[in-house]
C-alpha cells in the first residue's frame, strides 16, 4: 500500500519529465535554435536594406552618367552648329604611334 501511494505521487512528475512541446525539443531533427533564427532574420533584413541602397546608388549613378553624356552631346551639337568643329585625337592604348 505504501509503495502504491509513492507510485501515485511520482506519476505526475514522470509526466512533467516529458517535453510539453515536442516541436521545441533540441534533440529532434530539424530543430532550429531560436537565437540563430533571430540572427538569420535580422541578417536577411539587413541584406535587403543594403540591396535596396545599392540599387538606389546604381540608379543615381546611371542617371548622372546619362546626364553627363547628354550634356556632352548638347555641347558637341552647339559646336557643330557654330562651326567650331575640331578633331580630337583618339587615345592610343597600344603604346605605338
């Protein structure tokens, strides 16, 4: 009788020894450590922000280059119209004459 009473008292503790949430078991395959998951999420967010910034910089740089080329074309057109055409030597990349 005494053993039965002790057994009856210990049964609830045995039930608590099992994980309450089986998805939160680090010994289970595919378990993701919460701190690593948070870090990964933060890193992906930072990566998206940096990608957006780089795309914006590229867009700005492209616009500036297009504006510069347009300005050069306009200046050349004005020179042609004013009869001030002069030949410019091409750069020699071969090192010869």
